[in-house]
């Protein structure tokens, strides 16, 4: 098996794809499944795979293989399969890739195109035949695109795109906005366009599916990637937040309250027993000025040292408290469960989607 779909050439995927297609169709075939790789059709075109088998009648399946299962590649495959189908109108068609995401799977079903991947997910639906398998994990989960999309510098680009949506950006302006190289910004653009979450217009690039991007990012985001320092304060938590903001400003410490505490400022009904806040600078100043006590249990303050200063992008001042942007707050609520899930959805509807 090839290790990484982003470094594959389509020609390298075809043999594995042909074997996987044969194995899948054997579940319903009456006898053997025969296949050819790159046979010549009457028009002279060469599809990647043509397989045939008996199931009450002889059935032929034309398979188009791509090195990636992202929507961009799926649409390219649909176009090619349509051409092949004109040559062989009696044949069924299928899109094949190393891994097909749920998003692409829905796209295929909407277009009434069968599909399968090398992970074992598949959907074949045509007269007399129905095979459906889903939920197989992605063996290429550590692909270059995913690792690059959810890394600190790339996340800065995502924050700006989501925070200012539906703004249209020139790439250099976007790179300058978040202090990221134009090369890194271009990579993020390419990855988002493959997923069809970004589109290019005459005025620049603009998110086309911001909801899908944010939900996907949230599913990969982990609050524990930041370093945690647990403290206890005798002050009322709302007083602490204001004092924390004031001390940070006075001492050139980057600071912002996040998670449930920040959500409570966006949606006042959100309750919490601990203040979680990002802080970057000399944290001994905070301990001294705010009279914080180190504790191993019973902490009501969690100071987070962020893995990247991008967490402060779009932060707001509300009632004398510096809080993280709605996008960052939404991310920091993920995985906490309970009230955090409810707060995240309220924040999503009121402060994020409602402004898009």
C-alpha cells in the first residue's frame, strides 16, 4: 500500500484500485470479475479501469482513479466518466480514490456516481446492484494537506478568512494581515480549493463553504495542545477577568479570556466555575499582581500558554475584559462537553453564522 495520497501519482494508484474494485464486486458476482487497465475505447480514449462480471446479466463498470478523493478531483473524474459513458452507454461508472471523505461521498451520491476507496468505503447503486460500506477510517490521515492545514501558520490564514467572511482577499494582502509568508498562504489556498471550501474570483479568493471549514477545523482542534498552568484565586471570577485584562495591558503581556468564560460575555446565560485565559509573556507578574496560588486540584484559573500567538487574532474588549474572537472561542469550547457544547452552538448561531 502506498503511504501518502498527496505524494501518489494516479498511475501508481491504479493497480491497487483495480484489485480493490475486483474484491468489492466479487461480493455479488456470479463467478469471476474480469478487469482491464487502460483499455482503448472506440473513441480512442483510455479509462483507468474497465471491469465486468455476471449478476443476472453481464455488467460493466468503468472506473476513473484519482490520487485524491477531495471534491475537486471528484468533479474532474465525473467529467471524464461522462465522456467514457458516451462510448459505452450500457456501462456503469465509478470514481475511485485512496480515501473518499464523507463530503465527497455525498457529492458522488448527489451526482448518482458510484464510488469506492482503498480504505474499503464504497457505494455502488445501479439496476439490480446495491453495495454500501461507510465508516472505514482514513489510512492516509497523516497526509501532507491535513498536517499543513491545521498547523500554526496555516491556522492564522484560516482565522482571517473566517473572521472577516465574506471578505474577498488578494493573497499578498491576506499574507500580510496574519504575518505569514506568501508561499504558506498559497499552500493553504490550494488545500482549501481542493476541498471546494474556497473559490477564486476576479477580486481575489473568498470562502465558499465557511461552515464546512469551521466544523472540520473544530473536529481536529485540541485545547490541550496549549500548555496549561493551574491556579486558584480568592477573587470573584468576573473581577478576576477585569483585573487580568488590566495587568496584562500594564505589563505588555498578551492576554485574552477564552472558553466558557469568554462565551459568557457573548451569551450571558453561559455559566462557569473556572476562567480559562491565554497569556503570553512574563507570567510571574500575573501570579504576583493577581495573588494567584499554584494548585494541583481545585483550580479555578487555567492559564494557557498558546502554541501560536494567532489565538489572539480578532480578540475583543467587552465590559472591560479582553476575550478571544468568536471563532477562537468556538474552537476552545470543543471537546469539553456539557454546558460547553450548548455554549458553542449558541455562539455559532449568534456570533458567527449570523454575521456571515
